[in-house]
């Protein structure tokens, strides 16, 4: 196997002892085989990282990659969540496989350039022959570790739902396609590049039966469950009115708690719901920029962490962020807790832990998210010699002063960003394709 020796970096390991030191990392194939000062070079290819910060690759736990084609749509720029959705549904209903592939490629490229090596995705609409396969192809072409989830909506406008009927599916067909994509793509082994999850869009876009059946199917197949939960006040009001209980109770009643479940947002979880999530090891994808962008509120991240809830970060769909920069998202998470709780509420190191190890644990990836022997070689190298960190007394405090674009990025030991540029696909050409598709949708 090919060996790579990364030399001379300041290493923030995120391992069990939270070790920090200046030294080297040896990669053999897809695995980290040695970490420490002055490692012997042997036959390894050397990557010089003197003056750089080396961290685990960042992990994104919530996204809708297809939305990268609908950033900053004028009618949705200043709307609240439900109004925003109603503006965008008619546009999304014109998507097909090409839009899904190109939009996902751009979203994944943006994540990679911001230090992300593992991302989940939540694709819950399949117009005009689109399939989960389209986004998996995009991740494979870029070389990113990918956890796509087979989302779904089944309650259309004619049944009192939000989406137009043309964007919803029949529930038996949804379950059938969930089985198809799990059987075709899910890999449960250590080092897996693709793991599939099952993910009805939200409790208000599918029936109680589908929520329950999805949970039964996921357990039968040994895959994870994901959805949106308790995102804002409208969400809580809807749950109380339609289901007669809060979202946490609804989730628990239908089998949607446990270490194989993670929920996006959870801005409005109350104290007893936080305790229940901690007890059941139910994960949360915290999406601070999206919560700011849509005015949803400040998630009780400090309380969740203190209670022991597994928490990762998510950039959320590009139409509700509208950016997809994960290291910037980590900074936002840190700042937002300080707005709510004071300057000592969250450190740069803790927010970066959530963005790496925290996310890996939420996604059930105990083989990723830390720089340690035997873990997968998913590594981000940040150039601290540039203007963003000039004058910094603590180069490891990258969320206070540091770059937002990665210098080198390794996924499963393969380098996909080199010298700040994506090397696995032709990014300029992909941006051109994306802009042509966006133009056609506007007309
Ligand atoms: Zn979302």
C-alpha cells in the first residue's frame, strides 16, 4: 500500500486524551498507522506541513445537497421556514438527475474545500426520475466519504400538507426504494465510503405510519434514521395541534430515539426532551447558520452537551444557509452559544471537537473523527502562515483566527485537495454546468 508521511504540523488530535503536539502522521492506505514526533520516513511520500495545523477532517451531519442550485432565491431570501419552503417547492419540482448530480457535486466540493471529509445528505424529493444514486455518483467522483439518506414526503397539498402533490410519493413506493438503495449501496464495514440512512423529511410531511415503518425497516436493515425535529416555534405548535404532544414525545412513541437516530436542528427541545435524548443516546445535527438565516432561534447546544447528548454540526441545505462552509459553521456554533450564554460558553477547541469527533460519533463512525493509530486517514491541513492567522498566539484556536479554506485534504488516505485546490474533479467546469442549470431554472 502507498504510505504518506505528513511532517511537522501542529496536531490537534481530538483523541481520547485531547492531545496536541507538533509532529508527524503516517498514513498507510486508508488508515493512520503512526502519530508522533520525528517519525521515520522509510519509503513514504512526504507532505511538508510545517507551520500548518492538522486536524481530523470535519464531519457534516446535515445537508440537502440538491439545494445548492437554489441559493439566494429572491422570494425565499427573507421568508420564515414554511413560507420559504412554499417558494422553493415549485422550483425543485423541475429538477431531474442532471440537476441532482451537478448540485451535489458543487455542494460536496464546497464542503471539501472547507475541510470536510465525511458528509451526510438528506434528499427527500425525487422529481423527474431523480434518484439517490445521482448524489452517490457525485460523492464517488469527488472522493468524499458519504452518508446519503433516502428521504421522503408523502402528504401533499391536497391532503393538508405543505408540498405540491407533484413532489410527494406513495408510501409503499418510498419503502420499496429505501430497500433498493440500502441493498445497493450501504456498507457497514469499517472504512466504508458509503452508508445509507432512512429519512422521512419531517413529522409534518409524512404519516405516522410511515415514520413507524421507516424505523422498523431501518432496524431490520441495520441502518440509521434521520429527520428534521423541533426546528422552530411553528414546528412545536404544529406538533401540539396535530399530534397532541411535543416533537420529542412523538419521536419516542414511533421508535425515533436511540444511538442509531439523529435529528436535525432541535432548536426548541425542552429540558425533559434533552434528558430523553441523552438517556437514549439520540444524536443532534446542530445547524447554527440555518437557524440564524431562517430566524429559528438558538439551539440549546450548551445544555445538550452538558447533559451528554451526542451533537454534530450541519451546514443544512444551501438554500437555507446559503453557504456550505463547514469550518465557518463551526465558528458560528461557537459564537452563537456565546450570544446566548456568555463568552465562556464555548471554546474554539470544543466547537472544533463537535465539528469533527462529535459529528463522527453522531453518524456512528467510531472509525473516523480523530487523529489516532488505527483510525481512518481523513485529515485536514490548514495553512496558518497566511493573513487570517498572522499575529495569532494560539494556532490551534483556528475558529478565533484562521483560514476558512483547507490547504490539503485526505479522505481514506487519498488526497482530494492539494495546495487549496480540489484535484479530484474539474471544479471550474462543474461551476459552469451549475450556473447554466440555474439560468435555465430562472427562465
Ligand atoms: Zn434541513
